[in-house]
């Protein structure tokens, strides 16, 4: 069975919820604090420990970054009521690793990293055109846990768990259990790949495939690698960004030994996400001969200005990471407050082309359900 770590989805153990004026013992530190103090945290832990000590409640997150209650809503207001009037857990709960939290500016409600992970009341406002499956994943299921949209490649939902809950996530309502995102359900997906010789690339996604611990992950890789017509295995992962220590020498060694070429597509939206620890671990992949690309989402209040995008793209290419896609927001329910107009996005692309070499400029795309490829947004004008 796939050993994925609990990440705040229903059924996980709750962390302590803070109340105003209370003290919170930072995981791994033993020191009480109402504000996040990275000097009190033991950073020399492996990625499994990093996941276990992550922040799982909005009120906890708000207090650690120094925001008063009136600025952003607490998680208790995001749930539904049970029959006794109590609050149930929200559909998409808070989950933030301390490794990501340490990069957030304390006391700043407009911090671009905080905006990506802190729930707000805007998520509860419904808007026409914002739906549960905006990219048509469920209609493209070819086998249990396997999505086949594009010629020559398939996407395997390898895990339901993530290492961070991004509030704009297009799979925030994805029915992972029903779709077969567990190791016992990998068999139909593997069989489908074996039978379809036109499949030359397998994309491991989720959730996040790197939330699977090494032994079952390596088993999955070996099974895919044994299929001779598969030439490439691609990871879609945010884990190297939010918990860099997931990239280990052992992982890199295993990836180098595979017959198929391995590619990594990571996900950073702002230059502040790429601290030195993150860049060092990404450098391990690059030094192992593994191509590393980045895809970002254009997000209001996060990176919807010229300087933020230029800073991100330059930081990537300065560390041998190829900018790949800049995505128009996928219109999943509860995310309209993140949306940037395509007109503004095209204007920003024009601006960054004036400042950057061509290899540093990503392709600005949108994903439309039922289409055979990503659509360059220029074609939508």
C-alpha cells in the first residue's frame, strides 16, 4: 500500500488550535511562542518529520504570522454545521509546512506567499463559471487513477496527498479515493499503459507523487520503467519547493538508474519561494542530469506585476531551471479572487519579453476541458 503522509484531509489528527493570547509550542522546538520564530525550530529534520509538524489550522497559521483575527477569517467559519450546530472540517483545510512558513513576512496580510495558503472568506462566494472540475479531469479518466487527455502521454494520479494546500488548487475538489489514487489501484493504470504502445510519457501527479515514501515510489517507477515504449517519466511536484529535504541523494541516485528519461516540473509562483535550501536541493536534481522546469500560475496579489514575474523567471534561469508554463487560473470553485484577466496577462507577457532573453520567458497558457493540448492565451483574443 502507498504510504502517504496525512496532510490535513479528513481523518488526520488535528493540531492544537490557538486562542487569542495562548502559547503555541512550535513543533520540534519545545519553546512556546505566539509568533513564528525560525530560530526556535529544529530545521535538521527529514521530509517526513517536516510533513508531520506542518500547520493544519487557519487560526494557528494566522497567529504564527502575526495577523489579528479581523484581517482574515479563521478556519472555523469555513466549515458547514452539523446537526447540533457545531462546525465540521472544511472541504479543503489548511496545510502549510514550516519550511514554507519561514519564508512568509510576519505581520503582512499581503505577503505573496501567505496569500497562496491562507483561507479567506472569498473562497465561500460562488461565481458563475467556477466549477468543481474546470479542466475536465474526470471525463478523461482512461483507467483507475489514470488521465489520458493528450497524444502520447498519460497522467497518473499517484497520490492524494500534498505537502501544502494552495488555495487556488484546481484539484481541491478532486475525488481522489473514487478516482483510484492509491497503490492498490495502480494495477489498472499500469495495464493500460502496457497495452497502449503510443504512450511514450507517463506524468506522475496527484496530489503530489513525492508524498509517497521511497520504497513504494521506487516500485512504481520500476514498473513504469519496465514498459519499453515509455521513454519519459515526468514528475509534477511542489514538494521540492515547500519541503526541499524531500530531494535526497538516494532519490537522485535511483532516478539516474532508470532506463527512461526523468523530467521534473516543479511549481513556484514567486521568487520568495526559492530560498537557498530550495535552490540547493533543486541543484541536486540538475547536477544529476535531470531536466528541471517550472510552471507557475498567474495569481492576483501574488505575481500579477512585471517585477514579480521578472524576479521569479531570472531566479529560475540563474539556477538552470527552465521556465515552462505561466498558467491562466483554472476556474475551480472558490478561487475567483485569484483571477487575473487574460488581457492583463498578455500585457505582462509583452512587458517581460522586453526585459528577458527568450529562454527565460514561459508560455502563457490556459487549459480548456476537452481540448487536445494547452491553449496559448494569445489564441483566445
